[in-house]
């Protein structure tokens, strides 16, 4: 048994928001109050330990409710392409290629053509930087790829290759592929790149979780595919998985999941089955998010709609009948409208057939028409959003959506309408650092202070206490675990972080600088800063 005392412990309990001591046993909080109450709970327990917090602050552990754990873990070893110029990206690629054996794939992640004055590059740029290797780079949005000539050759992509459904091969004036692949076209190359084995991916995740612990993350909702699920099971079985993971089901495997009887919530204390993941549209960066009206300066382009309301309802009937929650990616206002229409039909279906009222979600909810703002709350659909996207995307949003940006990333409006919010990062699209997310939610500013002291569309700012819920009680609710996670109270999991500073005492613009001194999961210290250990 462990007693933490002499601290400022924020419990997230309305009736008892702050205490000075916790008693923890068998991975759970058994008392939250003052030292005397904690000591009383520990009477008769053997092996009692005490940890003096020395006046420091304790918060419940933070959960990233939208992460791509496989992509993030593997990206840590890839070329970092998030640069301010295309030339710097190519320089980094050339440096990696020189140390890579000829014929071996060179992977990179993070380029954003909207931040480069020259825009997208071509396959010829990559050919010059890496003349002896196939190259494939993934954009920051994960909705565009950049391949060199050798990669295109190996994938069999040439002027005669048709665009796949829900994807586009960008071509030059002569009809030849430029090397830029959008949406489903990326799979033409990704599908031929040798995949890591389960143990290799497990090793990458094992290292990534240490980074997540150091940021104060004790749980994640993962949106990668079957290989990631296998690696997570391997880690869980070996006792090495020390994050609370809610694992999504790819849409194409929904029938098998239902036939096996898998339901959302099934699993172990560290790994549970989550929702089935669908994609209704693309992303803002490559202008593939589905919009009701054309993009600014983009002629008649309105993006790509992958699923309409009837298709969403069709998939939803199968999921709901099997007890599996839905999570639908929707960024553009048209995509969000179609998803909401599909969910309205699904809620009626659940009622008619006496099925459970499941916790369905929309992932991103980036641009939503004002007429639809209230509908998530009315349908009891969770808004799974990423506050860091608001400040990262603000220049692109102003450029491509214009005045519609006033209703984009509308966290205050959604909250006021009564919507359940849960926060994440979409890592590796953005950093998984939740302190950047909290800063963005509260200030609507980037860490450098831009765009202005009041922030970008400041009416959508949240108070810190509201933003904290997005990383604690919000994810717990979305996972159906609100009775055991997201708070520090008797019967709840002892997942917590220790902070040298109380975030509520800091000016909001300083939130992004915070890091925990220690992180505990299931009553055990999984990470401590060196001077804290």
C-alpha cells in the first residue's frame, strides 16, 4: 500500500475537488482526503509506504483520445520532414539515404506543402536526394504521400494507372505521375513496403510509451490497424504494456469482429476493444475534406466524400447490433453533416430494436455548419477533437475556408450546446504533448504567441478546468470507464501525474512549458524525472 501526502491533489470530484493525501492499494485509490484519512484507510496493511509530495501538485493521468500508436512509434525512427522549407526536407532525406544500403526503403514523415513557398515537390526532387533507394514520405496530415521514381516503379504506378476509389494520383501536364499521391492512392505504395513484424513493432511501441509517460500520458485511444493490435496484445501478455489502451477496429474487419462476438469494452485492464473506425472524408491540408461549398481559391473543388449518410447507417446497423461503438473521421462541414444524418438514423434503429444507446463519436469535427452545431448533443454523439489542430491549422483554415473558419474547431460552441468533448493529438500528425493541447485550447495561440494576444477566434477559448476534462473525464466517458478512470477518488484507478507547478497558478501562455516530475499507472511509478527518482 502507498500513501501520497503533503500535496495539492486535484481529484476531478465535484464535491471534493482538492485533497492533500491519497491512499493507494492494488492499483486503485482507496481513500482521498487528508493524511489522517489516508492513514486510517491503511491501518492493518502490510508493506505500507509513504511518499512526501513536498507541496507539489497531483493531477489524474492524461489520456490522448486520438493517436496512431503504430505510426507514431515508427515515425520516431523515420526522417523528420516537418521543415519550414522543401530544401531542408530534401537535405535531411539525402543525409539519411547516404547511410542506408542501396535498394532499402527510406521513409519519412511530417512534410506540409502548405508551409513551403514552393508547395509540393516532385518525384524528381526525391530522385536527386536519394538516387539509390525507393523513397516514400508521408505528409503531416497523413492524407498525402510523396514517392520517388523507384517507389512508383515498384508499385507499378505509371501514366496508365487509374486513380483508385477515394484517391488520386497527381499527374503533370503530360499525364505522368508527379510522385504525389492523395488519400487511397497512398496505399498503392504503402502496400508494397515491407511491414515490420509484431515483435519489431512491439519494441517500437515499448520505447514510445516511455515518451508518452514523460509527457503525463497514462492512456490512449488508438486508431491504427490489426498489426498494432497484435503488437499491443504481445506487450500486454508479456506485462510490458503500461498504458491504458482503447483499441479501434478497422471497418473492413467489422464483420469478423461481430461474428466473433467482440464488443466495445472487452479486454484486460490495459487493453480494451474500442469503436470501429470509418472515414467520411479527407483532410484540410490537401483540400480533400468534404465541404458544402468550394474551397477558397480552389475553383469548384469541394473535397472528397468517402461515405454518405446511408453508408454510415448501413455500417452502423451492423456495429450497433454487435455492441460496437462507432467513430467516424469527419473534417469538412459536408462530411460532418452526412455523419450526423447517418447517426440520426442509427439512433432510431437502436431505439426500435431495443439496442444499447452506444457511445458513438465523430473524430475531428473540424469544420461544422452552424445549423449542425447543436446536433451532436441532441444525438448524444461525442466530439473527439484535437485542440492543437486549431492553432496548427489556423493559417490553412483561413486560406482555404475563409469566413467559415469562424465556426471551425468550435470547442466552446460545442461545449455550450451540451456536447461531450474528448481531446487527443492525432499523433504523429501533431505532437502527443498534451500540454501543447491544453495551451491551444485555453489560449487559441501557438507557443510563439501568434496570431495575437487574444488568440485565433477567441470566442472558442476554453477555461483550463474545462480543457482538463477533455484529457481526463472526457476520454473515460468515451471509453465507458467513467466509474473508474479520469478522477482520483475511492474505487478509481491510481493513474496520476506529479507536477512541480500548479497549472492553475500559471498564466495560460505558460501551459505549453509544463512537464510532469513523475507518472504513476495502476499504483506504480512508471516514469520519474531523474532528480525526482
